């Protein structure tokens, strides 16, 4: 039996049989899902090891330590970790911390120059603080070093907007991925913002999926009015940066608005431009008319829970938030549909802002070269495919995975997901202006949105006040 | 003694019942949630009637959580064990250090006694984050990072001032004449301290120990910053059920029930001491 398994893996690794044949023959051998996952991992390591010009065993015997967030992406990696150990002969230990406290732990570890962790999970926004502070390694040095990087790793296969969004020169206001940008992290998996909607409710009410913001406001109001106990549109509202970056910013930039204008290194807040005021006024009205009752407390979790429980008709948030509700233990499992969304009726295409979970290397690691081997493996085509097909590592960051038939078959079980991704992906990137006060600015922005929704201020006046306050902060920080 | 009329008795009963419902309903609801699946918990509207499941408790105790995408590992029991070790050892160490110190501050006047006592109390005022980063660096240099010993040491910031100040107040309330009489009978200072002073102050010591145990149990930030995942207490571990793919409400509720059990049992056991000790220590003539 063992020989048969081994031959089967070797046949796949040597491209003598396709993946479908592999799956069929594995099932004939009576292998269950867990064993199949293990086989897939072994297959991946065999395929990587087939690149004979690269010595994967160069750091055999080294033990690495990772700092991870409790997340499906980390779970997928841990499930496949034996494949890495077998491929490299290295050992890996890890600390997993809940997301609520994860970045506190990262900040404490890095700011104290701790050499405990070699590599860590991070978001792209956080690298704007960690990178320029000298806490992370510029990975360009490794990516461009053919002695340290396997030829099969194929950096260019990673979606170009994501590569750019995780690199920055460190100069406030300079474009992400621009000249002199340092690669602070490797994209691992990501989310973009689109419409996830309850198909059951839409079918019952004979509604069309909204294509733009006026359409969305109308549809959401209709659901709120006509469907008992259900509100129209779920969006985040807590006093946090996380309220600004999903649907709000995606729609905001689609109207042509920007967070800052940059002039010769000086950053000027632009939340009161005519485009920004037009969009914000409609956004606020939409929440007042058709949002959740206690919107100002809404985070990722409440927005997702309401969609999964059938309490909201749709959400304009991360596509994977809808995906998790459609595939998890929820009342509306299987009822969620997906659609790309360009808020501006005159826009040619959607402009979803993205959140990218990425892998970064600690500058205080004493095993940087070995850590790079781990990062290569964890962001390889093989592991990305394993995570996307066998686990919940969606959205994958590699084009080759999006082109893979097995992945397409799996993702097609989510109505409209692939289509929304194809329509959204060309414009999906980080639309914030990178600057060190990112979290202060976005928190102030969210606080002002709360006041506007609560009708404490007219939208025009509120946005003027916001701009004055942010300009003051930027000036004090020497950014104006 | 005045007799209450029937109406007053009924009114009193209703008010007590309302107060009990108000305070206990959230706990009752959490207990109910711990026997439900996520889908049952998130039903709209919520219902008191459901088919109970032990799945949440089984997942926590076995450390295996079954999800749509496979079996995930949970470390909740390890977190619970860590909380138990850290809280118990911290309180025990604080008792050994703080009770004699409290006695000294209460009974003897020496140079800088008030300054030292106030400095110890001021540890309670300092925001933990203020001291944690320097501590992290020191701990790494002296090899105490990520050790139970290091954490128990840092937990003294929580437990030691509390015990010291409560027990000091209690010692001050006990007349020194009893101790003097015992000393005149030819007993040593140490014997007087252990045979007379400590037994008399026992309710105060028990109350202070219980309170500081609860504070230590509820602490969150010290272990988070200073230790690896395998040393984290339940307060951090319980957050692991909140992930991007959803909140495991049933397991959070089961974890809450399990994690409040030790402090609840201790509080019920020491309830008499707690009320007596706190009220005597607090109201000084």
C-alpha cells in the first residue's frame, strides 16, 4: 500500500499524471480526505524538490519560530507543515495568538528587538510602521538572489497589484511599489471588497443585484421595508481604521476621491473634496435608511454574522467574509451570492481596496536565510494551491492557482465568486496613501462617520472639520 | 423589631427576584449558550428551547475543534492550567512576602515606612504597558522571558500591593495588647506573629488572597507580552475562538463557564471570610 502511494505521488510530481487522475487513483486506493491532504502536501514538497538546481536542504537541522495569527490561513499552513519539514529537514515551531491581540504581540516583540521569532504574519498597513522602523527585512535582497531563491518559486506569478501593495519606499506619500520601494512582506492570501448577498431573499423579492451606489441604496431600502426582520445593507461602523478600509474606501475611490493629495512631500487631507462629499453623503444616507440599528458597533464579525444568520440582505465588505458565511456553520450556508461592485455609476470598473495577510521576516532573527526558505515554501505555488483547494486559504495570491481547474471547481460552488473576482481583480489594490499616521487618520475618519450617521453634523461641515483636524496632526508630525 | 406587612414582603420578594434576574441572567444565558451549536445561538429570534449538545465542552477538553475545513487544535486546557499555575503561585508568593511586610508597616514605625508602603501601592497605579516593554528587554537578557517564574515575578505587581494594603489595615485593627500579653508570657516575636497575629488576621488575609487571586486570574496583558503561546492564560486563550472565519459562540460560552468555575468555587467557599475581611479591613475607627 505504501509503495502504491509513493508511486502515485512520484507520478504526479514528475507530471506523468494530472491532478484529476491523481485524485481518482488516490480514491481507488481508498484514501480518505485527511490522508489525501497529507499526500497533497507530500506531492508539493516532491515537486519543489524536483528543482535540482536548488538545495532545499541547505539549512537542515535549523529550527525556526513563527509568530502567527489565529486565522484559516495559518491553519492551512500548519496542516501542510510536515511537507516543509520533509522538504528542508528543518523544524518549525510557532506561537499562535488570537487576532484581537495579535498586533499587540507583534509590536511588543519587534519593538523590544526580540530575536525569538524569525518570521511573522502581518498586514500590509502594519508594514508602514514596522518597515521604516527597521524591524523588518527588505526581501528584495532575497528575491533577487538566485542562490537563495528557487527558480520554480516564480515571484512574477503573484498578482502584480499585491506585490506592489506590500512594498514601499518608506517616504510618506510615495506610491506603493514605486521606485526604490522595499519589499517588506510577501503576500500570502488576501481579500477584496465586493457585494455578498442573500440569494434566497433576492429571489423571493425578485431583486436584481445592485451595480452601483444609487442602485445599492434603493435595493437596500426596499429590503428593509419589505422583508420583515431583515435590514438592507451590512457595513462596518466601529470607531476603527477597519471601518474605513473595506466597502467605504472601495466606493470612495471609485468616485474619484482620495485620502490625501501629495505635493512635494507635503500631505494634505482631501476628505472634503467635492467627490468625497458626494460619496460620503450617500454612504451616510444609506446607513441611516438601511443599515443595522447599532451600526456604530459593527466590526467584521457583526457584519458577517448578520449575513450568515439571514439578518441582512447584503454586505459591501470583504469577499471572503461572504465566503466564510457561505461555507461555515451558518443558517444561510449555500445561499450567499457574490457580485463585483463599482459604486460610481460612471466608473468603468470596480476599485476594491484590499487587505493582504502577508509574511514578513524579523530583522532581529538570527536565522534569516533559513527563514527565507520557509517564506519561499509558504508562498510557493504548491502550498498556495494546497491551501486554496484543501483548506480555506482564499483568496490565493497566485495567478496559477486562480487558473487551476481544481480550485475553479471548488470556488464555483460559491455563486458568482469567480466572476466577481475576475471583474474586481484588475483594480484591486491598496488605495490609501502610505504614511506613518495611517491608524490615527483612519480612526479619526471613522469617528467622524459615526457623528455624521448620528446626524450630529451636516456631512459638508463634518468633513471640513475632519480635514482641519487631520491636517493639524500631519503638521505636528512634520508631514506638511 | 418591626413586622413587615404582607404587601411589603411581596414587594421585597419581587425586588429581590428582579435584582437576581438582572445580575444572574447573563450568566444563565452563557450557560445555555454553552450547550448550543453556533447556528442555534444565532437564531433570530433567540429561543430558550433547543436540543442540548456537549460538543463545545468536548472540543475544549479534547483540544480538537471540527470545522468545515478540517480538525483544528485548541489549547484551552493548557491555557486553563497556565492560569491556575500563575494565579496560585503568584498569590502564594505574595502572601509569603506581603503578610510579614504588612505586619511591619502596621506595627512598627521606621524611617521611610510610609514612603515604602506607598511606593509598593503605586505599582497598582502604573499602566502595565508602561513597564512591559522595558521588562521584555530585561527578561530576554536575563533569560526570564517565556518562563513561569518570570511571569509569577511580574504578577507580583498585581497581587503584592493588594494583599499588603488590605492585610496592613487588618493588622492595624487588631489591638497590639493581645500580642504584648503573649510576649510577656515569654514567647518569641516569631511565635507571637505566627500563633497570635496571623490567626487573628486570617479573615483579612483570606479576603486579600481571594481578591488578588481574582485579579491575577483576570490579568491579560502580562503573559501576552512576556510569554509564548504555551504560557498564555485563559483570558488570552478564550479569544482564539474569535477568528476571521467566524466567532465560535458556543465554545466561548463553554470556555467562560469552565474558566469562571475555579474563581466561583473559591469565592463561594471563602464568602464568609470575604465579607468579614473586607468590611473589617475597610472600616477603621
